C-alpha cells in the first residue's frame, strides 16, 4: 500500500519541533526506496546544515519560510513554493526565516 503524505502538515509539525529543539532543527525521512530518498527538514532562523556533498542528483523544495542555499557555483535564496536543483558540488543550507523544506535525493 502506498502512503500519502501531507507536506503542509509535516512542515508545520517539524517547524514546531525545531522551534522547541535546542539545536533549532528537526528532520524526518519520508521515503527510502533506493535510489530515491525524500526528507522533510525544518530549521529555525539562523540555523544551518553544514556544507556537504550532493548524492547523484537532488532537489530542494521550500515548503515554509526562506532559505539560502550556498555553493561554489553561487548562492541562491529560495522562498516557499520554489523548487531548485542542487548540483553535484559541496553546498550548505541556512534558514533565513523559520523554514521547512522537502529534500529529494537520488543516491545511485
């Protein structure tokens, strides 16, 4: 049976968890069907995910708030409703405001 996810509800839930977390973040792996993975990640304003490498392919969809994706090829600010591909390079993510994103990766 296929599971249907309410992304708006998950964004709200994880933003609330991030706001109540000492680390200002919350994440949940929704889908892990190799090679596809999808996770909801919430960060409070000013918190970040340190630089790391992208798997084979990835996209970032902003569900709530505003984030800044940093990379050698250039930084980009994204707002709720935007979807952005993440290239195969080191990158990081910072919440400009309290934010929730859907990260989709292909790992093979």
